C-alpha cells in the first residue's frame, strides 16, 4: 500500500546549515526530470540556529511547496531523525512511492535522483538503490559493500588484501562501473521503495550513528528484497561534515568515535547473535596483530589500525550487552517524537551536542 507515485528526499541537518542549503539547491534542478519531487529538511536539534538560517535561505523553495522544514527537539541520531520524517510521510493518505536519504554534505550531479528511481522501477523486488559517491576531487569513493563477517573482519583488521585472496574471502568493497547487486549501499545517498519499509520496518533506533543502514538493508535482504548499486547516479560527498570524523590518524589517535564501535557491536549482535559478534571482533584483533607482525618485516608498512582504536575495540566493541540483543525497529504506525531506544535504554554514546 505504498500509495502515491511521488518521491520525497529526506536531508538530516546537524550544524551544517550551509551544506544543507547547497544540497537542497542542487536537488531543485532535478524537478525537470521528476515533477513530483519534494524535500523534507530535518534539523536534528542542532542548537546553532540552523532552522532559522535554512528557512531564510530557502524561503522561495519553502513557499513553493518544494521544501518542508522539520525541526526536532532532540538529537536522537541519524536513523531516529530519518524515522521522524518517514513517519510523517507515511501518515499521508497517499505517501510517496519512493523515499530518498541524502546527506547534507552531498552535491548531486544532474539526473542522479532520476537514475535511482529508474533502477527501482526496472526491478520490482529491489528495495534500495544507492548512488556512486565521489570525493571532492572527483575520484570514486566506496559506495557498495558486502556485509561484515568473521573472515572480512580479519582482513579489515589486517589491512592486507592478500590475506583475503589467500583465504578466498570476497572483499567488503564492491567495485563496479555498471549497475549491480550489492549487500548494502551507503546511506549517504540512497533511494528506498516505500513498500519495502512498510513491510519490514524503518530504522532500528538502537543505533545513534553508523551501521543503522547496514542493519536495515540486512533485514531487507533477509526478507528477500534486493539492494542495487547505481554508478549512473553520481553524488559528490565531502564526508564527516556533521560527525567531525577525520581522514588521517596516528598511532595514538583514534580514527573513529566511540559510538562507531558501539554501533558496530550492535549490528553484529543483531545479525549474528552475541557469539558471532564476539568472534568477529576477535578476528579483527587477530588481523591487527597480523598487521603488526608484517610491519616488523616491512618497516615501511604501518599498522592498519591505531593503538587507540584497538583500545576502543576492547572497551566498547568486544562484548555485546543485553540491550544490543533487543531489536528496536520502528514501524509505520510507530509513535513520533518518542526518544530513541539507545537513549531510553540508558546507552551512553560519546558525541558532540
């Protein structure tokens, strides 16, 4: 009962009003291909005046009915904020047939949204179509992936691709210049079939940030839906604008925030149960140890992960807790505005704001 034929784009802003404004402006060009396109611009309790800034800069598009602002009272995380917008869209008599998630630090190339819609229209059992992300310099960024497994976590920890080839483990990253199936695609720019969300639920709001789209797409795949990567949909992505995650790292400095490790642990627990999650983390640590050994024989090679990241894995990523085992999927008739499960369960995350 997906109802209407429209396409709604959800952008979640958190202290990046200038990026959000530019993102919406590039989307406005897509109306030449998609007359039923609309944007829901969510502010995730930025606390920096973002709603007023965006309202002023986008007044013409708001007045035209193309953009609707949805300010939230708390920062419940990426999945929770998207859920609030999706729930409002599903409340309509004729909700849109497709719902797109787009990060505010993205700039789309012409036709990018239409390409995703065409892919879903061509494949009835495709639940999600994801864009090809591009770095600011135009180089290709990782956009389509296979799910984490014990073997892939070993390879990721080692940071040595040859380990995966020797063990016959397919790489996490899927590289293709043609549309193809993937196990999951980046949530920075992806289009969902509304019917798939109605049948299988929205985001699990036990995640604050990271891995929420992985869990949702794992759930969709388990239900028999396909996920597709669409290189024809090209989107420039800055990355880390809202989170502050750095590109570089040193041995003493973590490259990833604490909540990344907590979210990873939750996904692995929900997908593979506590034992599988624990074994995947042990495999990652074994891979890191292997990379250190390799560095002894090849001094020019540095370890794949910082000591700080290893410490964070041991403290926050290794042992699933009881809350990790409880799914917190939000359904189409779920309550709006209710604090997310990670907050209600007393899960503490290290994040700004």
